[in-house]
């Protein structure tokens, strides 16, 4: 996996820890400088995104795994989705039982099926069993139970909660879920630090770009699915294409666009170009290992 920093959006700061930080280690920047801060200064550490998986439901792209995005601020770590094959990449970034929460956008397997290895890991690697909070659509636990044919399978180590329209505070992060057009219950998420500032807006899978517009604040990073590349999206396919994402980013004043979930067979350069024709900020197609400060 080739780590690369997608873009540093703000002036360089003394972060210096974009790789290999263990979750139980103190946040070096904040600790080093805390003695000089008043209590009212905002946290120094930026919200950090690490792409664990950026694939769609299937693809022949080497190394592609299902949707999984790790978002960290200081000692707080959450996941947005955990699709197929991404659990090992999660485990390479942090000890998975230290996750503060997993937010599941919708009940398509490319967005949640690696909750199964997470469940097993928590159940069998620790005595007593460790638990992680999982927030997602209604029926998530039943869906995983059915996959394994075992009632109660999921709740053995995952604490499942439903999502509504209210923001959810998890450690130092605030996650705002918003319903989007895709399945009966699909969400996009906006994640920000406790004191506001630029956020990360994740589209999940989304069949109507306008659903995301109210979530995006000027300067936000927009992590958007672009399933149908340069487009067009076929009738009835509830996904986005590059022109839709570009128009959305331009209309909302997004600071940059991170493209993901590109389906098999679409040209990467043409997809990026289709966004750039409509949005003049930075545009990147992300892949596993990419990191960005928000
Ligand atoms: Zn998907
Ligand atoms: Zn989907």
C-alpha cells in the first residue's frame, strides 16, 4: 500500500505524525504545546482522514477494498463504513478495539460486511470480550446475524444503535447524519471537531446530489462517491457521477473534492476531469493509504 498525502489544506503545522501513531499514545502536538495554551484556544490537532478502502461493490482494480474511512482527531478515532477486505487495513492503523465508533452509511455489504471480522476480533482476541459502538440504519444487527445464521451473533461484541437526524458526539468528533436517496435508509455524514471549522462530508452512496447540499459548509472537504465516472448515471441507478459531484462542490463552496467508489471499467483521468470542468478547487481520486488533513 503506497501512502500518500492527498493534500494539506492548511498552512503546515507541527503535526509530524501521519503514519504509525498508536491510538494509546498521546497526541504529540497537543501535549507538547499544551503548557502554552489557554483553556480557550481550539485544539491544535487537525481532523485526519485515512482512506482504508475506496472500492465499490466489486472491481478488478488491484488492492481495492470496500468503503472504509478512518477519521481521527487527537485520541478519538471513528470509522465511516467498513466494507469488504478493509479490516486488515484498519488493524494496521490502530488496535481496533480502541475505535470510538463505527458509522455505517447503509446496508449494502460493500459498506458494512467487515463488521464480521471486527466482531470476531473483539469476541475472540480478548477476555473479557471487548465491545465497539456501531451506529447505522435500523436492522443492521439482524442483517449480520442472518449472514451468519446466528441470532445474537452481532451483539456479542458490537453495540448497535440507530441513527436519526441528530448530531452524534463521539469523543472529540461531532458526526451529523443526513438521509440521502439510495436505499430505504441511507445516510451521508458530516464530521467536524468540537469547535467547528472545516469538516469532512462523506456522501455514502447517494442517488441525488442535492441531498448533500445542506450538509456542506464552505471550505469543507467533500468525500463523494463517483460510481459512474464521467457519467451519465443510468436511469434508476441511485449513484453519482463526476458532473453531479462537480456541480455540487461548486454550488456549495467546498474546499476540495475527494472522489471514491468508482465502479469497474470507468476511466480514472476522465472521471477527475469531469469534476474539474465544473469545480475549480483541488480534485483527487483517493485510494487505500491516502491521508488528508481536513
Ligand atoms: Zn457502495
Ligand atoms: Zn449502496
